[in-house]
C-alpha cells in the first residue's frame, strides 16, 4: 500500500513538473502578442455580452473587503486543497475512479500546455484601461516578481483556465463517489472557483468556458483510451512479438555466416615470431638497390640538359 502511494505521488509530481517546465517554453517576451490577444477576447466577450469581469470584482469588493480577501486566498490555495483532498478520497474509496481521474488530470495538463504555447493571453489584471485590481499581488501572494525559477507559472497563460477545469474535475469526482452532501459541495466548489478566477482579475469569462471545453476533451480522450485499451495493448504485444521474431531471424542468419580470417589477410606473406612481423623466405618483397652517384654530373629537371652536361664534361 505504501509503495503504491509513493509511486502515485512520484508519478503525478513528475507529470506536473514536466508540465510546469513545458508551459513556459513560449516566446521569451510575448507581452505584445498576449495583450493583443487580450483585446481580441474582450471584443468577443462584448459581442457575446459576457464582459462582466469588472462588475464581479466591484460587487464583491463593495459587499465586503474581507470577502474579496477570502476569495483571493481561495483562488491561490483552494485548487490544490481540492485536488489533493479529492485524490486521497477517491484513492481510498474507489481505486478505478482515482485512476480514471488521474489520467484525465494529466491529459488536461498536456492539452493546456499546447494551448499556452500557441495562444499567449494577458489576464485582465494586465490589460490597460480595464480598471481591474490584481488582488493576488496586492496581498503579496504572487511569487513571480521575486522568483527566477524555471517552474514558476506562466503569467500569460490565461486561456484556458486550469483552475476552473480542475474545479470541474473535483465536482465530477464527487458525483462519482460521493453522496448528496458531497455532490452539493462539489457544485459549490466549482461555483466559488468560477467567481474567484474572475474576481482576482486572473481570468476572463471565456477562459472558464475554454477550461470546461478542455476538460470535456480530456474526458473524451480518456474514455476512448479506456474503451480501446485492450485492442491497443494487443496491437502493441503483436508488434513486440514480430520485432522479437525479426531479431531472432537476423541473429540466426548472422550466426550461420562464415567470417574470413582477417588476421591471415592482413598478415599474408608474413610470419609472426615473438610478436614481430618478419619477412619470410618466399616473400615477394625484394631488396632495394641504391644507385651510385655519378661524379661531376649536374642534374636538372629536364632530361635533355642532363645529357648535355655529360658531353660538356
């Protein structure tokens, strides 16, 4: 049991570490592109009558400053508490549900990292003239200005909202393994997270919608994988068997080949004695004969001049 828990913690932790590193592999200075995409999102929300980010933050702030502070802390820590609590509960209650949710969680990270790299988006707190306050930085809960870590979060990864996608995943888990009260808690959790991501000026309304679409895509892929897992495993095993047979045949064919004695080829005409190569009696190598120098002969690069020099001498 303990070995399984350690394995799951290591697996999920490694997946999130890779996700945290990959999602930052974007344009090193995507500010202009991210702000341009932000204005595009705002225009689309205005056309769909969904641009009420400033309204939500102002309403909560006027009701109570304490409520705005509480919702900010919920945005920062609530997602992790919800995910960890859900993982522990489902791991104990129903192991198959836990594995299903874990695969979906990893798929959301993969798809999210792809979208972040393709479509950098500045959150509402970075949009000039929108009139929204960055409550996370205001309360000193934003580590990015004081952190140079490679795994720090991407400040221009607003769409899709993984906070909301994972809040919906928590709600789905409560519907799979919980009772009526737990299901009500899951619905309340995702509703509070929807308000929190907007009231803290970290996401647009369309970001939450994109997060929901991302989660549905991950659920579909996970369901497809579960449905065809046996067929894919059978195909993989068949391929491994074919590769094993191919390797065996090649090894058998290579084993039947007669390799020539390269030592005899390299040392043909020589005899090795005492570690040295010596010339045998029947060697084709003949001794070289040195010509005696001709006295008083001036040699030139031209042969006819050499004969002339002999006549003159």
